[in-house]
C-alpha cells in the first residue's frame, strides 16, 4: 500500500507540473471546479478541460452556494459552439475578481447560435443576472480579457454569433449593480441579420435603480454590420429616477464597424469616450447613421468637466440614402445634453455630416 500511495502522489505531482507548464494553471492558483473556497483558482473550458462548454461552466459557477470568495480565472482552451445563451450570476466577495480569457498560445472563437430572446435580460453572454429571469447579483470587477497573455493587448479571443435573424441580440450584456466590469482585447462580431431588432456588440443596462458603473471597454474590434440596426456599444441608463444613471465608464481605443450607430449612450454621467476609430456604413435608408449618439438624460456630474467627454475619436459615417431624408453624423446629441459637452471628434462622411449640441469645432479629415 505504501508503494502504491507514493506512486499516486508522484503521478499527481507530475500531472500538475505538466498542466502548469502548458499554462493551464497559473502560479499560485489551484486547478479546481467552482467552489466557495478562498484559494485563488483556475477553471478550464473546452475539450479536455474542467467544463466542456462555457454554458456548463456558467451553470456550475451560478450554483456555488455561499458565493465566490476567491479570484477565479476561466480559461478557454479552444473553439466553442454554444447552442444556448448563458449568464454568470452569483455573489462575488468584495475585492475578488472573475476573469474569462483564452489559455496561453490559443486564439479561440466562441460562437453562439440561439436565435430566440431570453426570458430575462437579452444577450448571449449576460453578466450580473440570470438570463432566464431578472434575478440580479452584484458581480463587481468581472473581466473578459481577450489577450492570451496576462497584461497583454493582443486580441486573441473572438465572440460571435452565426449569421441568422436574432431577437434581442447582444453579444455581451452587463446588467444591474455590477461595477468595474472590464471588456477588453476582444474581437466581437455580431452577425444578426434581423432589421427589426437592434444588434449590439456590448450593452450596459440599468435595472430599476441599479446601474453598472465605472466600467472599461478598451481595445476591442467590434463589428455589427449584418443588418441596418447593427450597433457597436449601447449604454441603456434610461430611468424615471433622475438621480440614477450609468456613470464613470471609459470607452477608449476601440475599432468599431457598424451600420446604425457606433456608440449610443442614454442617461449617463462622467463618461469618457476617447481615441476610438468608428466607421459606419448605412447602405439603406432605414435609420440615421451616427458615429457617437448621446440621447436625452446625459447628465452633468459634479466636477469641473462635463458629464460626457469625447476626445480624439475619428468617425467616418457613410450612407447611401436611396432617396430617404436620413442623415450621416459623426457626433450627435438629441436634444443637447444637460451641462457642457466637451468634444474633439474628427468626422468625415459621403453624405451629410451634421453636429448638434454645444461643442468644440470639429475638423474634417479621413478616418
């Protein structure tokens, strides 16, 4: 028995060393199934991993009694086809983070194929609520980082859906009181072809009086050109409560290719939009073509600057209006926002390029 025990221990140690060498377990972390322990851990998803699919991983994550009490890294080992939408929704202890990222040296693609809308918040990958019902959880610090190198800036992870007619199509939905959520270094491709249902790559949404504040959307390549309502980023902070909105988020260094709107914000405050490259191509006359659209309720925050500051964005809206009266705009506010709006948005257009609201002068140049 002693020899068998020593052999098993040596075998386990050898497997662990090989796993660590392959980058499947980071230094200082335990390879484990989701649990409520306090040891920093990693879970792998894909062929040969801890979970066969991201949906299976999410179900296990959501089912942990007592919540998540450690830092967790969810590593994608290879391409995944997800037949059903999914959500990460559990209580995460203060100061702890959950990160989805590709395993080292991999460039995986996650493809969603469900075309029907959820019974809870819309979206293929929902953060902060169950997708089957509006059951909210505080998921502060949740991160989706597409770089396969910690601290890197390469876009190695792609999240997309199949080319089909979707209802309520959002690749990533962040909803409710989940603050400090980060979406970075991703290729996000929304192939929705349904012209009657808006399609977004990223959607932050307020729920009742709970908003996902202080987020970061950075260095992503967002494509939403499958239908006339394709849009890159949408912040839905609309509410009847004037004191509530989405605040403190930064949108920067993204490349956005869309049809209707590149960045669309409603009821926001203290938002920074800078150094994005936005190209719009509205081939029909169905809607206005706008690089950055600020809707009613954009609020002035209590600082020396305006509630929304945009700088060094390059917008190139193009429209083939086919006889309609629709317009192409680089930056548009309707109506002008409360308080001051600081902008430095370079715009070009093959049709009309009109700026609304109080603004600094805009230069005309190619994007």
